[in-house]
């Protein structure tokens, strides 16, 4: 029944978005943002789509938001975003696969279980699918923050959170520039991979390149540590080649100086289109006066998420590891 509600809501979002897109010179994702805004407010008045306002209001009579659970809404929006991203040409328009985001939510809950409240930050939030899934796993009150430079992704992210009744404070800016953000307990990020074009801003980082552009994924790690509390945790989705690049030694030295390596979990190849796109989950703890190195970091190769028995087995091993680990906080 739940899945049929997801399909029902997705069909409405998809059809309404295509109606808007057919009458406007814009991408599917831009039209999706208009659809989600209308769905959230239950009405529309958009100067860019004046001729469509009555048609969209007619579509709104066919849907009742209260009929759908938070999870129904999350999955339906996720499907619509995925459709839009397949059509997008920008390389940064990608979404963290749901199975990986759910696994990170599980890890986040384990890492923060002793906190009364969790301050969480995603410096590369995209449409906020990863952040919102992690938030849904945390049992205590959450204060969430996210940064995204792309205005379309930011708008979808904001509406996605509002539709799910999740409160997130957003920064519409380059995440590698200074943020008006107090340190957080937890950072989660699917690291953007590539070169950072602003050499002037990059020059302020320890992990800047000596010549040419710096790696944005290296700078994101440094920036994230900057905005994490002492003893706080960071969960990154990293490219498998992170420690094989020409700047890998510098990165490793920086991490060892500023953080404890908590774990490295290799994600199954079945989760990615090709070997070149394979990624891992990298877990750090920012050093503090009471923290210590983890005696035995969590190292594992995760099985296919479709192999239920193997997943249950690895979860049992990870649960056992968490019962015995001492983070010194």
C-alpha cells in the first residue's frame, strides 16, 4: 500500500512538472521546483508561469498532501529528482543512492547515540536527500544545516525539507568560503570530486595545491573539520582513488594531524555504474583534548545491499564493533 502511495504521488509530481516544462523554456529540475512549491503551499502565483497558474491550481485539486506520509513524500520527490538528474547536463547534478544514504543514517545514529541533541551539517547538500535520510534516523532533537551553491538544487532541497516537515537552515553560497555556522556534532557529505576553480580562496587552505587548481574534495574535508566540534564526527562518501592522487600524502598527513580515523567501508561495486565511479564511506573524529586514536578502526567491504543475508551479517559485526569501541568523548 505504501509503495502505491509513492507511485501515486510521484505520478502527480511528474505530470504537473511536465505540464510546466512544456510551457516554459527551462529544465525539468527547474519546473520540478515550481511543482513542489505549489504542492507545499497548496496554491501558486508565479510571475514566470502566469498562463499556467489556473492549470496548476486545477492539478492541485487532484492531490491531498495529508494523504501521504513523510516517507511517501521523500521517496516520491526522490524519484522525481532522479528523473530530472538523468536529463541534466551538469556533472554535479547527482544524488546519493538511497541504500547508501540509509546506511549512513544507521552509522550516524550509532556515532551520536550519547548526545542529547545533534547539530548536523551537510556542506554539499544538493537536493538534501542524504541529509534528510540521516535526520530521520536520529532519535534525539536535531538542528540541521546545509550549504548549496546551485539555486535550483537549493530550492528543491528547501521544499523537500518543508514537505517532509523537517527543519533545515540553508546557506546559499560556495561552501568553501567562510560560513556563519557554529561548530556541529556531525558532518555528512557526498564529497564533490574535481578541481576548485577559485585559486584565491583555495590559497587560504592547508590542502591547497602548490601549482594549479586545488582538489575540491580535499578542501571540503578541511572545511568540514573546521566547522566540526572537537570530538565530533564526520561521515564522507569519498572516491576510491582519494588516497592515490598526487596530493594523497599531504591529505593523509593533514587528516592524521587533525582527526582520528574511525572507519573506512568500501561500498559494493553494484551500487555504481562503473569501477571508475566506485566510492567508500570514510569516518573521522575531530581530535579534542579527551579523544584518543581508535585502537581498531572499522574496516570492511560491504556486500551488495540486495544480499539480505550478507547485509545482516555485516551489520551484526558492525554493531559488535560499536559496542566495544571507545571514542574518548
